[in-house]
C-alpha cells in the first residue's frame, strides 16, 4: 500500500508539472510575439544573499560595479538575513530583496517558509536555505521581467532562470564552482536545461571543457570569463612577518581539517610562525575545527580570527597564503594574495588553483589531499626568504592580468554580442521538456 500511494503521488506531481509546462509554453509563445528588441542596458543579477560574506558575493559585487559604469544594474538578493551588507555596495548598484527575513511576516508567509523548495534540487547546497515561499517569489520576479539581461549565479538559480525567464529577457548563467562538484541529480537537470540560456560562463578553462562535453544542447554562447580582482586596502607585503594566512568559510570543501594536519609538523619545526585563519562557519563547524586544533596542540600557533572586511590589510601583514581546499571553482583569495605580493601554497585541486598558480614561478602547487606535501611546501617557503620574494614579485604581475578593467571588458563584449541578436533557437529551448 505505501508503494502504491507513492506512485500515485508521483504521477500526480508529474501530471501537474506537465500541465504547468503546457501553460508556460502558451504564455511564452504569446510573449514571444510581442517581445521587445534585446536590451543590454538594464542588468539584473540574481544572487543568494547580497548582504552575506563569501567569495561569490564579493566577485558578483565587483562585476556589478563594473557594469554599473554604463548600465542600469540591480542585484536581486533572493534572501535577506542581515540588515547591513558585509561588503560595501558599489556606486550605482541597487539591491532589492525577494525573501526578506529580517522583519515580521504574515501567517501565510510563515507557512510557506516552513515548506521545502520544489524548484531548487534537494541536492543543491542551498536547498535548506530556501523554501516554497522563495520559489514563488523567484517565479513572480522572473515572470515580471519584460526585457533586459538577467545574470544568475548558481546552479539552482540557473535552472529556475532557464525554465521561467520569459522571451525578451537575455539570460546568462554563471558557474562559481565546478560541474564535477554537483550531485548527479543536479547534473541531469543541468544537461537538460542549460541549453535554454543565451549564454553560460565558467570561471576556468577546465570546467569549460567539462561543460562542452556534458551539455546535450549548448547555450547560445558557452565561454570562460574568470573573476576579477579589485584593489584592496593595505600595502604590498614585505614578506618579513612570520605569518601564514588561510581564508575561507568553514566548510568541508575548504579542507581546514587537512590544514590542521599539515600545520602540525610546520609548527613543530618553526614554533615562532603562526597560521591565522580568517573566515566563519556554522557554530558546530567552528567548534569542530577548534577542537581539532586543540587536540593537535596547535592552539597557540593556529588562530581562528573570525571574518575581516579588510582582508587586504591582513594579507599585507602575512608572508604566505595557504589553500587547503578539496575543490575550488576559482579562488579569489589566491588572486587577492598575489595582488599583495604574497606567494601561495595550494593543493592542486580542481580546478582554479592550477589555472592561476604556476608552480615555482608565483607559488607552489602540491598534490591534492596530501597534508604532508602541503607541510613540506610551507616549510620550504618559510626557510627560504629569497624564494618567497621571487614568487611574490611574480605573483603581483600575475594578479595584474586579472584586473577589473581587463575582465570587465570581456563581460562588456559578451553583452554587446548578446544585444546584437540572440540565437533563433532560444525560444524553442524554453518550450522543451523540463
């Protein structure tokens, strides 16, 4: 009996989904006949939490600031859980919120907020952060658009945008991690829906190659545009402080548990050096990491510093930046460290570090997931001041190639191309099977 009921529910959901898609196709066909000419002068960027902290938020704000020089730019924050932004909002950029959780909400909103999202796949990292109410607000926002450009910034939002954005809106999806990181269920939806986007942008060349091989139908344009690094407060480091710096959220992907293992032999060999870790995480994650540090006897040399809005100043006070990630989309902290002349020691994890770090030229790469190799590379730079200076000098030159003007020009070029006319198949993709 339970199995029969489950089948009935599944068939009911599938039937409702097919009916909704038929209605959506009809609405899109009607809109397509009256769609205005492409408009790239108005840009909306769909972001999870504009007032939060993290690499994606920082890079999206950088991009928004560049685009706002000549365009009307608005960041549409899907949720709001803080009253003030962690990072400054660039001049000319507006921020609006769909699901504002900082104030009182009515009974219907509270009820919908307790129900899980049906549009964001359960395997997507943000599934627990959104709700059925968030779904409805996103769909209402998308269907309210008539023209302009919509840039969505993570797989869940890309999938919703591909499905619900109406004709007349130019859609651009972004990938801030890597295809190989996503669960099979998410990849299946990516293969089916991303072809409906007008453009899709990866951060690394390797990820671009993976998407080229994985997508059943490609978007109108599939290309790589890396993140840009912007000037940070603080001088270029003198590399004479006995400080190693790590930066990132306290999540499994950042590999701080591996960093504890790597730092122990380094600290034993060089007890006068300290490792400062900047970042936050869930309370339980911070507690686990603190416990690991104490169990390893590193409480005096591996310090949890919390978050800092002036990370450039902290980098300028360090001599080595260490990256222990299990995977990285495109690590902004690597470029930020390089812009301060700080050499980077990193696991050669998929995919970002290896596209920025040239081993022995502007940093050191070691096999992924090998704490002993990470420790050896750290000791090498600690013990060789001249090597630190050589790598740091080259790092500054590397970072200069990722300036906002250089990277922003590639976005300008993409939007110009999209404004000249979208592919004719665009409308057909929006009516295909989900």
